[in-house]
């Protein structure tokens, strides 16, 4: 399944991803955010599992399995643009702020704010069609949650 998804994401014009592939794209993007500071803390893993469980009504075991699949996918995926393109295609504009909040919650889960995470999240917000203000509001909501 991962090879098929990678093939579609690296195609010159990736097709609209079906729902399960959008799930992998979101999970892989959260993994990429968590890894962007050079570490992948247990708190970040737990937060990804929690977000996936809430977003997709998954059991803790199913959420962890999806994250594990996303970890392998993220490690072999070529770039962040493909993830965000898949998510942008699969979500409504009003839902993208929630995606941004979820990604900020992962970045903040280890209790540290890192320049690399900030840089990546600025790029992600832009690629999702969100403004810096949208991203800042998402970060504030994530830090309060």
C-alpha cells in the first residue's frame, strides 16, 4: 500500500487521494513535524496517536498502527508538498485550521518549541492555504488544549 501511495504522490500530477490515503498523509505529516527537531519524543508519538484516534474514531491500537505505518511512509516520502497537497485536496477550507492545530499540538507535545518545527509549520500553513494569523491562532489553541 505504501509503494502505491508513494507512486501516486511522486507522480507529476497526483490524483485525489481516497480517504485512507489522506489519513496516511495526515499521520505522516504529523510524524514529519515531530521529527523536524531531530528527535521523536514519546510524548509526540502519544499525541499523534491521540489526534489520529480522535480524528478518525480509532482505537488506541489502530491509531498506533496507523502512526507506525506513517512513520515508514514519512521516512521514504520525497517532500512535504505532496502531503499537504493530498490534505488540501481531501479537506474543506474550514477544516484546515483544525489540521494546523493538530500539527501544532504535536510540535508542542514535548514541551519545547524549536526553530525547525516553526519553519516547517510555516511552510505547511502556507501550502494548506492558511495565513500566518491562522497558524498562530491554531498554535494558541493547541497550547491551551
